[in-house]
């Protein structure tokens, strides 16, 4: 993503407030979104993270933009001409090689997209935002379990954190220990173990 696409948002504090307002109740105070821009650096590159209980779960930095450019350059040198969308879907999203511009772009798209569409999106960040969203209920979380299994581990961790926060229990070998403060030691009546 070009750095110029960062300029499509007006205010980080406004975006952050909107995202915090959309967090489900059990995750409020646990999940935080962070973004900073290094104004002294040419092109004002930045860094963004999604944190749980002050632990960084996913980071998006301008350094990753250089990794993306390196990947494209190597392919061009080999005679291949991949599109940005191909590389994003096949390599960068699965490896979480995303820059802060990808984060900001996905966040602004998420705020304009229907929640059901975000849950089925090919953009992994839209899915992550949707898993943490209050508009996604417990039944939906159980219903999408099989779809989540096909996703990269860095995406699955957010689904697991949300399910645990809601009391939807995983098998012991499938639990994520990323967000200890979010977990509740109760099961939900009538909801199968996930």
C-alpha cells in the first residue's frame, strides 16, 4: 500500500474512539489499538499495534513496507509481475507482513463495511476487527469456527480471545494464552465447546 493512502483518515483519535466503542463488553479495557506516526522521519512513517492486556499481539510497521517492496522487487527481477492484491492474499497477510498503512486502510474500510461482510472478508484485518466487535454474537462466533480454522495463527488468536472472553470454551490443546485477563472460567449453557 502506498504511504499516501494513510492520508485518507482524518484523525487517529477519532478512529480509535470508534473502534473502542465497537469492542464487545468483555474486551473493553483489555484490547487496545495503538498508532503513532514518526513525523521527523521522511514520509512520516509510523507503527500500529493491537494489544491485549498491554501485550502486543500484532504489529504493523513501516519496516514491513520495505519487506513488501523487497518481495515485489525480487519477483520483478525474476520476470514475474504480481499484483499487490495477489501478494497481500498469498504472502503478506498469512505472514502478518503488513505495514501501518495497511492497518489504517483496513480500519477505515471496516468502519464502512457491514459486519457480516467483514466476517467473510479476504482481508484478515477486517476479520480481526469483526471478531472483537460487539455486533458479533456468541452464536455467530460458534457458527464461524470452521472458517476460522483455515486462517493464519495470528488471526485465530483474536477469535480465540473473543470466545474465551465470552465464556465459549476451547479444548485444552487449542486455547490461546495471549490474553489472560480476558478469560472467564465459565461455560455458556446451550453452547457447545469450541
